[in-house]
């Protein structure tokens, strides 16, 4: 019995030493990955090296069943009640009754005269912009520098949605104005989707003016039971692996011990790899599968056009939609501001460092041809819009003098620094323009 107790004691001591060694190695691993001490904070541990695919090419893979729904007017929207969180934020937001990221149901009616309602329209970059504003209040701080708005409660109302492109912004604006939405200022951030996603539509035989095809078509196939069994299985596999990955990342953030953090990190790496593989197989399958044609929605096509003519029409459609948004808002004396968003595939004076280039540039990107062909045409249309009184600005050079990385993926999105710089640019441009408007440059007249 004494020998047994001695053996057990040795085993326990060795196990304890092994646990300490493993924990020490895990702490060292965490430090190498994050350059910080694991026990420096009890929760919200850093996570580096993980990017859940969220670019438009991948959205169609799991979104039809989990995130996106068909909409009778807008083409598609995010599912109502969906949780949204920026990659660099600890704040979660919920999709409202229309799927837009807002704590308020739409239409949002002004609750008292002191509220100043700002609607933000566009695609995913505009959506991130609006959410960033909800958290950081950069625009509100600039607007409060104007005498007439100094004491106003600035409320950001997001009407942007990932993969939206004109005329979807025009349709969304028209619809909400028609059902009584109050607005005091409108911001439209676009340009990339109008040429990049429209070009992908054109290349895949779908009219460029239709909503983004690689989101809309899978939704239609699911709605009409027109998806193959293999596609449904792959979609389910992608959803399962994504959910597992997100759960493991949350587990890493809240780990009490470095060992559990590292084990979750290893499992998360495997889940991320399987998720990406499922997305790749699904994209290939969708590109090669012949459909039965049993769809309940008509997707009209226009006469075939050459590539140059098609891209010119994309730019012209963007300009016409922009002008119509301004005209709608002019009737209500609502200022309209539009910004052509910066994108890594649009040639500018920006110099990419090797690390950012790896993240941001993919020479084989599906979006690159549309941007290279379309952005020069957008800039030409922009000048014509300005001549017609549209307050539209090119922001393509906003990052040219920034040495740090600003892009977060090889599509179009910005990291925290890039998002902040762009938000500050937009806010200052709007404030400077409104400062020349007598309605905002002078304090409000008090009435007795």
C-alpha cells in the first residue's frame, strides 16, 4: 500500500509538472502570436491569424441558408435578428425588421425635433462605415461643429447591405421615403460593387443591372428547390464548419488557461481549413451545375453587348441612379452626399507593403477586371455628376499617403485603421460642405 501511495504521488507530481510545462509552452505560444502576455487580462484574449471568409465571392456559400433572404423589392436582405459585429469591435449589433443593422425598426420616425437623422446607403463598405459610426460617432462630432447642429442628437440609420449595388440603393431610398421614413441627410458610399459585381453578373450571363448574381441565384435555387443534393450537402457542411469556427474563436477569447486557448486554436485552424475547402468546392460546383430552369422568378436579360459597351453601361447606370437619388432628396430639401470608395485594384499612388499586398491583392480576383475597366469610367461620370450639382466626391486616393496596412481582405474592405481614416474623410468633407450652407452655418432661430 505504501508503495502504491508513493507511485501515485510520483504520478501526480509528474502530471502537475507536465501541466505546468504545457501551460508555460502555451503562454509562450500565445506571446509569439500576439506579442502580449496571456495572463495580462482575464478575458477578451487576442486572436490573430483568423479571417472568416466574408468577401462577396464567398457570401453565397452559406448565406442563403443562414444570413440572406429574398426580398420582394430589394432582391435580398440580411435575415432579421441576425447578429453583426465588426472584426475589430467587441460590440454586437442586431439586424432590425428589414435586416439592416439598427436597434430601431424601420421606418424610423423622428421622436422629437432635436433629432438629426442620417441615412447611410451602399454595399458592405457602407454597412461597415455605418456600424463604425454607430460605435465611434465620428460624423456626429463633425456635425456638432456646425452652429445649427451643435445641440442636435445625431442618429445614424444604416440602409446599406453587403453586395448591394445600384439601382438597389435608389430602390431602397425610394421605398423608405414612400412609407414615411424621416431623413435629414443621406450618405451613399458606392462604386466598387457597381463595376466589380456587375462585371461578374455580365461574365456569368446575368444582366448587370440585376442584384448580385452569386447571392441572388443560390437564394432563388433554394426557394424553388432547384439546388442539387450535392450543393445542399456542401452548403450544410460549410454552415457547420463556420459555426464551429465561430464557436472556437469565442472559446479562445474567454479561455481561462493558455493551454485551452492553444487547443482551441488548433481546432479552429482545422475548422477554418475545412470551411474554406467547402466554400471552394461549392463555388466550383455552382459554376458547373446545369439548372433545370424551374425558377419562380424572372431574371430579365437585355440584348448581348460587347464588353466595353457593357462596362460603360454599368458606369452610366451608377450615374443615373445617383442623380435620381439626389433629385428625390432635393424635393424634400435633404442634403445628399456620395463618395466613390477607395479600392486596392483601382490604380493610385498607394504603395503596398509586402504584408498588406499578401492580404489585399489577388491578381486572379474575380473583382479586379471590373475595377480596372470600370473605375476610370466612374471617375468620368463623377465629373459629369458634379456638373449637374450632385455632391459626389472621389475618395480613391484617401489611403495614398498612409504607410500602414489599411485593407483587411482581397475584395474591398478596410481594417480598423482604414475604416477610421475613411470615416474621418467622409465626416470632414460633409461638415465642410454644410458649413457653406446658410441653413447649417448659423445657429437656429429660436421661436417664442
